[in-house]
C-alpha cells in the first residue's frame, strides 16, 4: 500500500515539475525562408559608354562617271542615354520590353585616305551619329540577383553627313534612318531597387542615298552600322510584385 501511495505522489510531482522545466529550455528558432530576387516590375535608368561605326560609301558611276568605287571608313566616340522598361519573371525566365533614347558623339571620316592619296575622288566624307532611339523585346535567364539577357527590335538614328570638296564647298545634311538593334548583357541587382548592368548593342541603320550633292560630286550611297558598349544603372519600382522563395 505504501509503495502504491509513493508511486502516485511521485508521478504527481513529476507532472507539476515538467512544465516548469520545459519553460526554461531554449526554444528552437523557426526556419525563415530566404527570398529569391524578383526581376518583375517597371524600371528606369541611365547608361553611358562608347562605340564605333563602319561606313561604306558607294558611287555607282565612279569618278567622273568612268568606274564604280567603294570607300570604307570608321567612326568612334562616346554615347549615353536613358531608358524605361518592364519585366515579368516566371521561374528563372525573365521576359520584357525596353525603350531608350540616346545622344552620341560617334563620328569619323575618310580624311586619312584623302591625305595619303588613296581616295578615288577629290572629296572628303564624314558621318556622325547624332542621336537616336530604340524599342526592343528582351529575354533572359535569372540566377537570383544575376540576370543574363538578350534583346532585339527596332531602332531610329539621326546621322549628320558632310561631303567636302576643297576649294568648292561643303554639302552638309541630316538623314533619319530606321533600322535594327540587337544585343545582350549582364545585369546584377545591387539592392532590391538598384540594378547595375553591362551591355553590348549593335545598330544597323541601312543605306541612305544622296542623289544631288550641292558640291557637284556624283550621287552616292552610304551604309552605316554601329557597335556600342555601355555601363548602366537602373531603378526598379517594387509595386507589389510576386515573391518567389526557397527554403
């Protein structure tokens, strides 16, 4: 009887002591989800860099109308602009659209060919990419805060061209050319809103025709393409975008 009574009292004491002991034990912190960066949303930004152009001048009639000739010359200079865009992310795939406008100091001429006597006519041509814009579709693969992207679309360029005949005069004019833009780059989310990027872009503004130069030279055409490399900084607006998480 005494053994039964002792056992009962012991069990009762353990029942009272256990909650108190449990309260003193350290609690294990719950596992907190670490969010992946979400590229979805609107953004605006600026960029700057440099590039070079290639120009192909062709005169179908040739000097004095006797033969066909082609002149190639390059251009170099700085470029900078601003942009606005929107991305949507699904899994690690990011798609979007982007529009930008730029100002450019990329210019060059065939003056060196004129000076060394290899120019087939007694005239100097210079082309400068003045400014322009583009509207492109974008697609990329994201790895958390790192994004590898490619883009392509429509571009507009304003090109200043001069044809100078020493001792005669200068034929100066501006052409508006519609063409293609394509490229790609790498972007990294420095913070949830601030994004840095490195980008390459190629522009093809096709061919313009100068049918009646005021300097008296024969009609000619010029094809122009450009390659530019830029660094940019975007600000992304987090307007209630979805949150993707890993555990």
